[in-house]
C-alpha cells in the first residue's frame, strides 16, 4: 500500500501466522521446553513475518497488513499493547516474553487467563482481565517493530489491532465499559506513535459489533471512534468488521471521522442493504469482504463482482478484501497433490484466496480481468442415495430416549459406581514415540500387524495406569487418533483429508480440518475394535469415545450446497450406527463430545433457535438408539455456555462434563438456574496449562461444585482430553484428582 491517501484496490484482513510447515509451533514449543532461547525464537518469528509480507507483495496485493503475527493470540497481544497486564502476572518478575506466556499458559504460582472461542470459529482467544486497578498505557512496541521490519524489506504495511469496543466487550470485569475513555487514550497513544514513523493507515478490528448490541454499546463505539478521529497526527483509520451483519452499528460508525469501514458481504449479505439505506458515503472507503475467509471453497467471482459493483455505486472508493482474516484457513492448496482432481478444482486456501482478491480488485477497477467460468455441478459419485433415503424416513421417535430417572437407575444398577465417580475426558498423552509410530504406518514403513501391536501396548499401558491411579470409569487413551475430528473424517465417505492443511486453534495447537464435500456415510465400524480390546483388559467400565455431529461439522470445512442441518443428520446417522455397534460389543458407557455446540451458535439472536433445533436434534439422533442402561456422556469446553444452557439440557445426555476450572465453576450457576437434574462433571483441572493442580485445589473446586450439584450427580474429571500434556504431569494431576474425590466423599 502506498503512503498516499488512497487505501488501495485489494487487501486481506490477515493471513495465517503459523508458517507453511508449522514453524511457529515448533519454535514456540522448543522455547517452552528450554531447547532454544528468546533470540532464536524471535529470529524464527521474524522469518515467518517476512515470508508472509513477501507472499502478499508478490501476489500484487495493494494493501498489506502487519502486526497480525502472534506468538500465541492477538487478543493477548492487544492486552499487552494497552497495558492490560493483570498485577498477578506483572508481579512475577519475569521478562516481557515470559510474562506474556505466563498469561497464556499459567505458571505454578498463577493460573492462566481464561480461554474461550473467538465468536463462532474454532480459534480460541485469551480473555483480558479488566479491573479498577488496570492502568491502561500505550505500548506500541510490537506494532512499530513489525511495521519497521516490513519497511526494511521495501514493503509498506497497515498495522492491525483489535479495536477498543471489541476489546472491552470480550474482556472480563464488572463493567469494562466504565474504562472506555481510559482505554481509548491508550489507543490514541499507539496511533500517535505509529503516525510519527510514517504509518499511513491502521486497521482496528471490531467484530463484536456484528452481534446484537445495546444502544449504550453502540454509543460507546461511536464515542471511541469520534475521539480517535480527533487525534493529530494519526494514521487514517480502517475499522474492520466481520463474521456477520453490522446492523445498527453501521450508521454509528459512518457518523465518525474514520476513513474506511470493512463489511463482511459473505456472512453478512444484509450489510449491502444497510449500506444503501445510509445514503451517499462521501469521503469513506468501503472495504468489501467479497472472498470467504472462513471456508476453503473457490469463490463465485462473477457474483462477487456484481456485489462489488453495488458497493461502487454507493461509496467514493471501494477496496476488495477477504470477509475476515485468513487465519482460519490452511496456507496453500498447491502442496495438496493427492486430492481428487474434481475436489481440488473447487478449493482455494489462503494463498489462493489472495489471488481471488487481487483478481476481483482488477475486475472492479478496469473491467479487464478475466474471470474463470463457474464450476459445473458436483459429481454424482459424491451422492449416497441410501443415506438420503434414511434421512427422509426419520421419525420424531428416532431422536428420543426413555425417561431420565429410569435410565439413571438402570445405569447405576449396571455400573455400580461410587459417589463422585472419577474419569477423564478421553485422550492420554500423545508422546513423540506414538506420533512416530503413526507416521511410519502412514508412510508404509510399518506394517499393519506391528502398528496394531504397538497401539495395543499403549492402550494396555493407559488402562493399567488408570487402574493403578484408582479411576472409576476408564478410557482407552486414543493412541490411534490423530485428531478428534480428522480421525472420523478419514473413515467416512464424503470426507477428504489434507496432508498439510494446518490451521491454528490456539497458541501452538494446530489442527487439520477435514473437508466435507459429499454425502456422509459410514463405511465400517470406526472405534469398536479399540474399545473392545480396552474393555477386555479391565472389569471397570471403559468409555467408547466419539465426536458429535455438530463438532464434526464445526471443525471441518463443510459443503455449502445443502443445509447444514442435512449434513449434520448424515453425520449423526453414521454415529448412531457406531453407538449401536459399541453397545452390542458390551461397552456400557459411550461419550459423544460436542465442544462446538456453543461455538457454532449464530451471532444474531434471531437466527439462534433454528440452529439449536437442528444441532440438538442431530446429537439426539446420534445417541437415542441405545438402551436405557447404556450411559451416554457428552463433553463441552471453552465457550461461554450461558446462552445455550437450555440446549445443553435438551441434549438429554446422562452425564455432561464441561470446562469449568478457569471460570471458577461459573457454568454451574447457569445449570442450577434451569433446574438441570442430570449428571455433571465440571472440570477441576485446566489441562491447557502446564500447571499441576494440588490436591487442595481440586478439593476446593469440588466443594464449590458440590454446593450447586448434589453428590449423587457430581462427577470428577479434568477440563478436557490429555493429549497435549506429558505423562509426569498427568500422573501427578490425576493422583491429586482421585485423592481429592476420596477426601470429599469422606466429608
């Protein structure tokens, strides 16, 4: 982007920061393990930043963002930029980098900041803590450094920060907006510092305003940008919104001095109507999000040009962009050489989305760009008529189980569990040796017999360890699984797996979402063999472990040619068959995880009931084919659950385990408020932190939970699966968990 007043014709709101081969993950984890120092880590980070800027410049993108890199999370970066570092971390006496990681991961002395989902995505952000003692101060160091690095490469960039409205709306505190004026002055200091080094434009992200907002919250947005618009000198301000329709916040923003406003025209097509109703937009640039930044399907460029032409008629200047940051996509389709050609031709990853943006910018500027022809209909080989027939024949009774009280009695008679039964969520540590074994098997250097022998040895190790620790309901540890969604996608028709399609989930955690491109059908049992083997090793119940239909959709790239509800029910039928086979094999407890239930909730209230109806219906379709004495568990984590608390009850699971440790059991009050009367396992150990909880901490958590949930319905478990942790901390933490449960039982 030039330093002139013009914004440019094409841009993106952000780009993947993990590296094409997850270089950032490897470097950060090496730093945490003490294998490299801070200088080595920063050198790797600088190389990744430079690679992104060169990629975007070589693609001939007009306006290039910077300060989108993060060692862990962009909300945490913004907290540091405005001085919102809680005193409990500032007092640790650590270096700035280690203070940053302490906030993200926790240390022995202090638990980490809360972690929750970024709107309706699978990305997790760290929740800032704002209190009366928070002293907001401008810290532009990171934004200045990255802008300078890019300029030294001959690339002029646009620094990006989370905007003040979204920062406060997502923060934790009694009344964060009471601190609005103080926070805005910190932003003013950052903008002034950026202007002094020649920054022409700055991007402030305000996605929180595509959610239903009160007049007071919209007024706060107006006040913030009116004040920032008064600063001199300052860069020109681009307020980026995404994930939906801006609604009543749009006229409020248009009434401020900001020079550019970004609108998501993929997830929020109604933004066009609101823009037209606003009248002539003199002096404003509209950055039109015409290319989907959330899904991997190629854009319909002809339809995008038509939408862009509508914006052109309304605004003084238009720039084409992605609908949101490309953070949510894999880096480059070019390396995926094994995909079905029919599928490959329909895909676009982050690098290809940039090309689409540039092409659209040219098409709107001079009408000379050659737009590709629309794709033909999907191949008939992707269709399963038998699955479609089963869906058409479904009845309401297929989504119903018997009365819960009768089920609970039958299950207790069959399982004979103590009060406060102890269990884990599913996975056990995925050691380097396990990953090597799976890689060798995939590469064909380890035969099937040796692979299964090694996996069975790990299952036996996990079972024996749980018996020795004294857990009541066991798991097989999932050593054969690469990921809780990808594992199932690789065994179902209608799914494709990538080889290098990594996407950041949080911090150094990356996932490879599968692609749902056709009708979903189960080819064969997916988990039964491993569950049978694990159960043969012990007299204690071993849970069968499945991922629920909503989560499989949420953590995949999903086809867009049919309603999500139809795809969810297709997945649910496959899981229903799996539940039936597990039950027939003697598995007495089946856990069907739905951590994405809240994540996928539409951002606008008007759209939520329809979603919850089909989401709950899909879960019940998957789990309602078993007998009363088979206990169905589900697991939910890392979201604000108050908004879907009635839907959690409607799932009708016998036991629900739920993340609760970082939020200090807040969700239990929501459950109590609706009279929830089924089994509950509030997490008592935050597994996303390397901290080992003491027995006393777990006792305290259980006592707090026991004040809301009667002991006969209270379960004891960690927040989530244990795959990212190491065995030493797992063993110690689980000993404390079991000992704490025994102590509370006695009291």
